[in-house]
């Protein structure tokens, strides 16, 4: 984690707090760490569609998409694919052709 930590107060429903505590126990984390992890995950999940839309419409690059998603370049490709956004202009047939050629070119 980077950056300075800042203390905040939040009011939660009891059942939600219990779920956070269950998550923390499963991950062997304290409550604060668990809440940071869950919020980070929630933000990333919320950003997926916006980032996928921006990438699909050529508003951002793949590197920018990975930065916005907080992932590396390769994981960003996987996330975009999950969102139905191709990361290449090649057709499925062209990709398969290249895979076959790669197999032939190897030892």
C-alpha cells in the first residue's frame, strides 16, 4: 500500500459489519485492513465498466486502463476481455492461425 493512512469514522449496519469481520477472519487480517481491501476491490469493480467503455471507444490506452484498474498490463487485458472488450483487432480465426504458426515455429 502506498500513501499515508488517514483515520475515518463510518456508520455501518450490524449485519454488514459482521460480514466484514467474517472476511477479516478468513483472510487473517484485522478489521481495518479488511475494510481497506474490500473498498479497494469495490472501487475497482465499479471502475471496470467505465474503463472498458473508455478503452473500447479509444479514449484511453491499455496502459492507462491498467493504471485506472490498479492492475498490471496483462490483468487489464483479462478484465477487458471479461467485459467483452477485445484488446486486439484480430479476428478469432486470425488469432487461431497465429497460435498454430507459433506451435510450428517452436522447437
